[in-house]
């Protein structure tokens, strides 16, 4: 995909989306302002941090790590990887948990998804459907069109 004006190609991934960064804006840390991609869409529902048996780990960071691992598994099921992510929407029950754990969250994110940071939004909610869930994340990925 040809880079658009103000677009910065993702590092090391020819098949991934482009990062859109308007000139003179501050560089975001841990997310992108915008993404552009062509191809087949893969979307998840709201994914929580339980394991295959439905058990949640203790603590916010542990649940985020498991949630991201669950998203990665869904991406793989669709033939995608973290480099294809264009958007993550996070729903948290306590934004202070998120803010208090930024360093650990960044480490968990990079360990599971690498250093590709799509457009992201974070929203605090009153509660989630699963009472034990501290975080729920929706993901959108775009796999490039395959050439015949």
C-alpha cells in the first residue's frame, strides 16, 4: 500500500496497515491517532481475560495480558497477526487501575502483541457483563488483499 500524505508505514511489516500521523502533532505513546488499510476485515466481540476454562486471573494487569492473548488467538484463527490490528477499544471498570499500572501494561502489551500500536480508545464503564472481568477489549484487524 502506498503511503498517504502524513502516513507513516508500520515498521517492518509490508502487509500491515499504515499509521496516520498529522504533521506537527505530538507523537502518541502506545497508540496511533489513525490507521489506514485495505483488505479483509476481522473483528472480535468484547474479549475478556478468562482462560480456556473460564477462569479469570487475579489483578488488572494479569487480566489485560490474558485478554490480549485471547485476541491474539482469535487473530491467528483468522490468519492474522498483531501487525494487522487497526483498532482496539478498551473498556475498564476502574481507570485508576489502568493509570496506576501503565509501565506493567506496556510490558504485557509488548510481550503479547509486540510493538505495533493501532488506534485505541479507552472507556471506563460501570461494570462488564462478566462480573469478574476488570477489562474487555474489542479488536479490529485488516488482512491485506491477496494477489492472484
